[in-house]
C-alpha cells in the first residue's frame, strides 16, 4: 500500500508492460499480420467495400480460415522438425532443388513488386501529409517524393543492419498495433448496420464479372503464399522447438483472427464512408 502511494504512476506502467508482453508473446503472428495486410490488401478491401459493400465479407472470412490452416501446418512442421519450408522442399520432395529455386524466385519477385508499390504509395502519402501542414507546396512534386523515398530506403536499410529478430518483432508490434487500432476506431465511426454485416457472411457466387474479379483479389491478397513460406523462419528466430507446439498453435490462431478483424474493419470503413454515398475508389492514393 505504501509503495502504491509513493509511486502513483506505477500501476499504469505495470498495465502497459503487461500489454506489451502479451503482444510480444505472439511475435511470429505479428509478422504474419504485417506481411499479409499490405498495400494490396488495404487497397482491395477498400475498393471492395466502396463498390460492393459487405457482399464479399464471406470471402474474407474463408480466406482467413484457410490462412490459419496453412500457418498452423507450416508452423507446426517447423517447430517439430526444426527445418524451414525451402530446405524441406529441397531435401524432402522429388525435384526438390528445382522447386526450392522456383519458390525463392516467386517469393522474391512478388515481394520486389509489392515493396516497389509500397514505397511509391508511402512516399506519395507522406508528401500529401506534408501538404496539409504546408499548403504552399505544389500538388505534384516528383523530386520531393523521390527524396522521401530515398530517406525511407536508407531508414529501412539501417533497420536491416541490426539483423536481430527481437528488434524487428518490437518494431512490427508497434506499427501493426497502430494500424489495427486506427482502422478499428475508424470502423466504429462509420460501421454498417448489423443486418448488413450478417448478410455479407452468406456465401454466394457473384453474377457480375467485376465482382468475381474482386473476389479473386480478396483471396489473393489475404491467402498470401510468402506468409507461409516465411513462417518457419520466424519460428527459428523466436527459438521455438517441439516443446512450443501450443504457443505456435495459439500464435497462428491469433494471427488469423487479427487478419480478419483488421481487414474486415477496412471493408467496414469503406462501406460506411463510401458505398452508402455512391463513392468508389478510382486511384490507389485515394
């Protein structure tokens, strides 16, 4: 009692520390969330919500369900055998070396294109934020955006030089938490009606060809192959082995649930703020 009176702020610090440790307990899952919910996922969920409302929510739910199955399978294999996915492709499968090379080329090519898009989008977005505080800036400035992109590249490279899993885990915990909280707060401001949400969970085959294409996009951005290939590396970085199967299972389940919650909240925001007003997304920067 005496210590509590002498340190009135200590209980708050204790609570924050407990929350921080809980987030760190699902470190590999945080990686998977950050890996999956990127530029493509945010753009797809926003465009889907603005054009079709909650009609494709059931697709998102199934995609997250199968993502959990894949994360659980790859993660369990990694903690039991201690092997990564690529190494197992190479040593355990027929034509393994060829399959391993193709998997690496596919993942690297996909991530290269995604990162290029993320860099361009983030640089442009930061310039737009700067224009909010400095209205005198031109509406378009190629060189300013390029300088921002270069600074971001150098910053990320400095992070890579650290090279420790625990460091990246802490960085991702902060950014993924900020992303999730911001979307969830926005969702509650413009949340659709419960009846509309429930109707979106009813499976159906879209008759519109554009909606079918959007269905494929939702699956493609949520059921991301690189997430499953990288997951065994995360298990190794965390130091998990066959004695951590329960932690691995809990981690994959939490990751899948949070993927659905964050992605669905983006769709909710687009439905409440755009779809009901007849507005649609026409540019990525929107």
